[in-house]
């Protein structure tokens, strides 16, 4: 059983390849729409819509009634 775990881990490590980014790839990845956070205004609006439709209270302090009228 232990040998199977070691073999799985070895295969997992061998399948991970790392290649440096080319300059033209860095240009594409640095654009604003490729960022995880994105536009703060749009993400705030998305959170408000999500929490008001789900009738839940989020970490950010927004609460809603479930009807989407907040």
C-alpha cells in the first residue's frame, strides 16, 4: 500500500513540468481582465447580486432577503 502511494507521488511530481514564460505570454497574462481580482467595482456588484439572491449573509457584511430587491 505504501509503495502505491510513493509511486503515485512520483508520477505526480514527474507530470509537473515547468517552462519559463515567453515575453509575449507575459504581456497577455498581465492584462487587467486576466487578473484574479478583476475590476473592483464589478466584483462588488457581483457580490451584492449574489448575496441578495441567495438570501445569505456574506463575510463582507451584506445581507439580503432573497428577492433581489436590495
